[in-house]
C-alpha cells in the first residue's frame, strides 16, 4: 500500500516529504515508528552510551549515593527491583529488572502550577561526580531531544488536521523526563516467572523519543495480538505514543503496549542493554479532551477529559510504589489483553 510496509516498525525520514500522512498511518496501526533525519549527532549518542556504561558499571553502594530520597521525585539513580511498570496498568507483577538514572526540569516557581503536585516534576537534578562527562552529555542530549520531540508534535498536529502549533499551549512547560535504562544480566542471575526488564505498560504522556542500542529485548504488542521485537536500525531513533495522545485522538492513534524481556547472562558471560527514553508528558495542567478532528456523531468521545499531569503522576507513582494504579487511569482495553 505505501512505502511504510515491510520494515518493523516503519521508518520515517523527517527530511522527506509527506511526513504527516506517514505519521498518521503508523500511529493508527503500530503506534511505534523509527525516525531518520532527526539531526542528533552520532558522536553524542555514542558518548551517552559510554557514560551510561561507566556510571552503571560502578558498585551498587556508589550508585545508591545518587538516588532520590522521595518516591514522588524521579531524579537520579533507581536500583533493580525498585519499580514495576505494570503497576501503572493496575497489574501485579514481580518488580522490573532494570536500573535507571533520570533527569528533568529544575524548579520553575514562576509557573502557577508549580505550586501543586506538579512541583514533583520540577525538582533539582542529582548529578553524580563520576563519570565526569555524564552531566554534559545528558544536558546536550536533553536539548536535542527537546528539539526533535517538538518537531514531532508539530508534525503530529498536522497529521491530525490541526494547526501545526496546536499542541504549543499544552507543552510550553512540559514535565519531561530523560532517563537512561540499564539492563544487565550477570552470571547466576535469573528472572522470576512473569518478571521482565520492564513489565508490560503503555507510556503515560504524549509521546516518547527512544534511543536504544541494538540488543533485542523491547517488544510491542501488535494489533493482531503478537509480541514483536523492535530493534532500531543504525542511526534511527524510535518514537512511540503515550496515553494522552490516545485520549486526545479518541483512540484513532494507539498508545501501544510494550515490554522489555529480561536481559540475562548466557554462556556464563554478562550481557547488557541500554535504552534512553525522553518522555514528553505535556504541561502538568494540560486539559486533555477529545480533539475536534477525532470525533463525529458516529464516533463520540470515549474518554472523559482529564488533567494530563494527574494521569502521568498517578501512573508514575504507582510504578515506583509497586502498588496498582487507579484502574480509571488505564486506557481502553490495554490491560485486558494481558489478563
Ligand atoms: C520505557 C520503555 C523501552 C526500552 O522506558 O518506558 O518502555 O526499550 N523502555 O527500554
Ligand atoms: Ni515504555
């Protein structure tokens, strides 16, 4: 049918023409795509993977010095087994095997919503002393991620038949998080039944820009009910949709269920995988209701309006507290697919 057939997930070159129509097609179908032509330099992504290896290669005791003291605040290091992403879908599973390191926006006391629960998203970053280049690489990548995701939401607005700056008022103080996920399987370590690198979930916010290495572990749940591996092509980044986009578009676009299978040692040798998501969440106070271009008398809104930040916060906190999220915060039939 189109030039998007064949590769999974489809590759979209942002420098080509007809990008909005391609985005609409893949978002209706898989909810994941790869992008080329994003302009993020290879040496920056290589540097990020290198500092990630150096940071996570340290002893647990050293890494724990850089963890957040408050469960509401996602900053710094999080250890193996302290999060369970499936709890965000109100599912109980053994905790995830990944380690993480997160950064985000620093306090913005001038914003009115800063004085609500939103302030948890605007917290001072935690910067370890080693490796020396971690801070610089993450801040440089933050700027790049921000630029690319902004371009993506502009193209998404066009794809939905809206003005290109439609999402602007919803994203000018977006509570984004940049995170390094690290999966390491050492000899002798095993996974419990039902335990994952990251348990099945949908992302919570608008969309995620995902830089991943080429170790197969990420899987998406396709429309025909199969878990399919996703390995990005060299130089490509992944983009996937979160729940807020599914709600905005009345499920025209999918927030696709995905998971990361356990990365375990084989032949007595350690194995590792790294992935670097930039979660684009939208403003805390974004009022998310069915878009005018995604409803008709025959297709009434399926979801009541919500405040974006409350949705994201409820799910994020449930994952970190290892308690089932409020069932209303799941979207559509996503969790039912796993029952
Ligand atoms: C996530 C996630 C996928 C990956 O961090 O939300 O789904 O490939 N990561 O690690
Ligand atoms: Ni995810």
